[in-house]
């Protein structure tokens, strides 16, 4: 099959239409799967050199593991393979409603709560299966036709690529805005690292800003390790316990699992509900209190 203009490779069985997005480690294309006539997204891993047999095997193994994940808030994988020029790719459902990085100005706290709940449920499910995402960030949260949030790019070999980059070329490491302190230090990570990243997403949704800034990725990574998280504004006070617990530096001080994160969200939902109780209810209590004779007190 001919290589499409501007697309430097061919993937048999797919007609690539256009580029959907580009990250440091991969490029995503919109394509048609010719056998079924359906639209899919194809994620092609950036490979400056031919991937080793070991990397290919690991990639395929991981893809198989991830293909077993079946959850309404997780983007599934259709297939994996290699392009005509050797790059590893996988295909996934095309989700037309954009990703979370384009929705940073959500005012309604219930909408924020709904997004975080969907993502925490996805993580609870994946962690139960022993799969850590490793790269939870807004670009990896896609919205389906019903605007439900789905987590994409679960634990795929992509993360291994970024590990390689981090150790060999520290200065060019990718986005560290959502990276847990232990991941920034290159330590072994577990599901609690994903919960930290989800906490950063929560912080950003609530304030419109990331907790840590710096002139380069390395200083941001260092800030995650060393700096205190700025407090939330008073209008977002009910969320402070969640932020404190999710963004604890030491994983042992953090939510220990996604179920604990979800319980905290429930608490917040209750607090938001409480704040919405009709004023009449509050006045009712005051009136009842004032009806009690002073002698009682
Ligand atoms: N960008 C990255 N992955 C995507 C997908 N599956 N659908 C639409 N846009 C995407």
C-alpha cells in the first residue's frame, strides 16, 4: 500500500487520515480499519532506532495484559503491530470528544467529582489486576460520546521508553507535571503513584493551575519531591483533605488504594450536598433551638 502524504510509514489494513496528536514518545493518528470500515486511533511509538527483540516482546506482552482490562472508564486496545518502517504501534477506539487537557476550566465541582470518580474507578479496577498506569495525566484522559472519562495508555511499553529517556538524558525528560515523587526519583512504583498523579489532576481541575512549576522538567520533578503543595483557595476548602492525602510525598502517608480515594470523594460529595441544603432547613434548626426554653441550657 502506498504511504500517505506526510505520513512516513504504512500500516497494512489501515488507511491513515490525519494526525490527532503528538507527545514526546508517540504520535496518534486517525485511521480507517479497511476490513471493517470503522474509524480507529493508531498510536505509533517514537523509535529513533529499531526496537530490540526484547522491547518488542515486552510491548506485546504488556499489550496482551492490557487487552484483558475490561472497564467502562478504560480505553481498550484493538491490536498491536509494527509499521512498514519498524515502529511499534497499537490501535484503539477513536474517541471524538477530546481529552482532559482541553477542559481545564471546569467550574462545576460536581462535574470535577464525576471525572475523578470515573478515573479512580478505572484505577481501582486496574490495580486489582496488578496493572499500574504509570502516566496518569490529562492527555491520557479521553471523553467518549456521552462525555464519560476514559483512561488511555495503560502501562504500555511507552512508559518504558520514558524510563530510558529519564536515565540516559535527564535534561530532556518529558512532562513531569503529574509525576509522583518516587517516580521522579526513579524508584520502583506501585498503584499509589497513580493516585498521586490523579491528585495532581484534581488539584489542577480545582485551581486551574498545577501545584508545581519550574523552568524545566527536572526542576518540576524536584519540586514534587521537596516542595509543599500550595493550599486550595477557600472556595475549594472541602477538597483539602483529598489533596493532602493524594499528594503526600511518602506513599505510606498517601491513599493506600483507589478505594480509599473513592471514599474520600464520597465524603466530598456529601459536603457539597450539605452546602446546597435549602436555607430554610438551616433556619428551621435555628428556630427549633431558639424555641427551647432558656432554663434548659
Ligand atoms: N488522541 C489520543 N488517543 C485518541 C483516541 N483514542 N481517540 C481520539 N483522539 C485521541
